[in-house]
């Protein structure tokens, strides 16, 4: 009996990214990114010292991988175009081998009935652009807009769903605040500039896309972490409101409403942390409103009022305004150390419905990273019942949201084939398809077979 039937034309698929799957990192004209640089400098920061060159080699195997997607009944797939592959110097000349690869890959997807969702930046800043200041530099913002326009012109006939950035807050947090991405800076004011310039870059790309009047939609992919207070006490509520401003609304509001929340601007002004703004920025941001929002959801954020007063001599950080809170009895994914809270997906959709004009959205990532999956091998196949449960529990809440009029159009699992995951490398496996890194052999997991049925039946 079908309990959860989804709307017609629901998108069922999975997501990946160029830097995590393509391989051929320095081949066929591709230039280095910040990941190649960081791995060269600090291999010990990467799990088992496995770096960006060790991927599932999508660059070489995309045709057979797309056949696997077909077997899994995908009607969509997200990946990204690597700036350092398409325009190796960051600006100027386009790499013909990259154009050929992306055209072939897109043609193969389309020929197999799989709609490409294409993202333009997945943490993979070309090294030459980082050397110019990365997102701290307005010159890089302009270079990104040119890269985006090049993509629209080259591939716009094939791609109808574009995304300017994946999780733009992550390079801010990782690279400029919490030291888990290159360039490993810890400085709130610089982080705020990076965040601000990323949204300017986003808005410029949207503006360029609309000027071309192509048939299609443009959006952004945000990792939203619903911010739950420990209690309804006003000080806990205030803590969660501020965490929400820093970690969700700092990107969600400009992306959907075209402007920053006044409360966030006021707060940063009060602590003298506002990034430098120029004339015309506000008008530009107002033009960056998206057609479609990708929502990555993995875990909630739980906070409480700070227990101790802030030392005003310490460097400014979002954590000046709240403490993290571990809810008693919470469910955990012990491998990744992330809480599992399925209802979060529903709460996000209700928030988008009620406070963001019910912007059309889709779940662009959701998934469960598990370490040591080989121990679930039975007769050559990983029996990942935990992943089936994780996905179906989230889909039930997603279904409830849709039945309450939330405009959610699809679901992508993170990820298709186990992939290289930044400094976690292959520590946690996320795929519907198991990758043997040594032989490059792919084997569909039990969850992949389950998902193929869900997609075929448009429900479960
Ligand atoms: C998302 C990213 O944040 O989470 C992906 O968009 C990433 O690129 C995924 O791989 C899983 O993260 P991790 O760190 O658990 O491997």
C-alpha cells in the first residue's frame, strides 16, 4: 500500500560536485584550486592523507555512471562546473577540453532522461583567484560573474536549472572563522566581507543570467540549520534568534528577499563588524532574488543563552551571543557526530512557506555519512538499512510539508557514488553506490535499489 505519494513530476535524484567526483584534478588544462594547494601544504589535515586527486573519476567514467543513475531511476542529477577547469586562469581563455567534457556529460544526462541541475561553485576556488584575494576581492567577484556568464552562454541550451553557489556560508565558516578550509583565517570581519562579496557575486550572476533571457531558472543552494532554543525562556529564544540570523538568514534573506535582515545589519554595526559597502550594492542585491531555492538539510542547531559573560577583549564571534546545547535524548549519527532530527526538514519548508513567500524549493542535499560501511556487506552488497530509514523518515516529513502547501519540488540524496569529502576524504560514505577506491568498482547499495523503487512509484 502506498502511503506517501508525491506530486507529479517530482524530482528524484542525487547530488554531487565537480571537485568531489571528477578527478583529473590537474589534467587536460585544469588549473589548481585551493584544495590542491592545501593538500600539498598540509596533507595531515586530510583523513588518511587522501587528497582531492583521489575521486570516483567521473571525468573518465561519466557515461557508465550515468547508466547507473538511470538504473536508480534518477530524473535529475546535480553536479557542478569547475571554474578552474573551464577557465584555468580564472579569467579570459576558455579551455576547449573542458567545454567538450561538460557538453558530453550534459548530452549524456539528457539522452538518458536525467535533468541536469548545474551549480557554479562548490567550495572550489581556483588558486589563481585565491591569490588575488579570493572572495575578499571585488575583482574576483567580477571574474566569477564572467565565468558564470560563460557557462550560461556555453551550456544554457542544455541546462534549465542553474545554481550560483552551494552552501556559500561554508567557505566563510571554514576558511575565515573556524579553520576547516583553506586559507585557514580566523577573523570575523574578513569572514563578513567574504560572505557579503559572495552574495554580490551571486546577484551579479543572476543579473547576467536574466539579461541573456534564456529559458530556465536560477537559484542558490543553502544549507539551512533550523535554530531551536533550549526552552521558551526569553534569553534562550533570543539566543536562537541570533544564531538564526548569523547562520541562516545571512544568506537566505538576501537570496530570497534581495536584502539583509535589518536586525543583522544593526547587530554588526553595533559591534563594528559590518563589511565595506559601495554605492549600488543594495540595488545589485535586490536583483539577485532567486527563482528556486536548493535546501541542504543534515542537522538542526540547538542553542541556549550564554552561561558566562563575554570577555570583550576576545575576538568577535557569533558564539558571543549563545552557547550550543545538546538536547537530552537526541538521536545522533555517531559517525559524523551530527544530530538526526527529521522534523527539521518540515520546519524549514514551513518557514519558507510562511516567511519567504513560499519560494519554490527542493531538497538539494540530505543524507547520512557512515564510517566503515564494509561491515554491512552481505554477499557483495552493502545492506544500508540505516540509510533507507534515514531517507524515508525525512521523506515522510517532506511529504507532510507538501500536503500543507509547501512548494517543495524534489529530493536529492547526498550523494550518488561515495565521494571525496574535503578534509574528511572517504571517512564517511554517503552514496547510493559503493565505491572501491582502489579498483574504482561501483556496486549499488541496498538503499540505491530502494530509491529506484521510490522514484519509479513516485512514493513509498
Ligand atoms: C555538504 C556539502 O555540506 O555536506 C558536500 O555540500 C559535503 O560537499 C557534504 O560532502 C557532507 O559533508 P561531510 O563533511 O560529512 O563529508
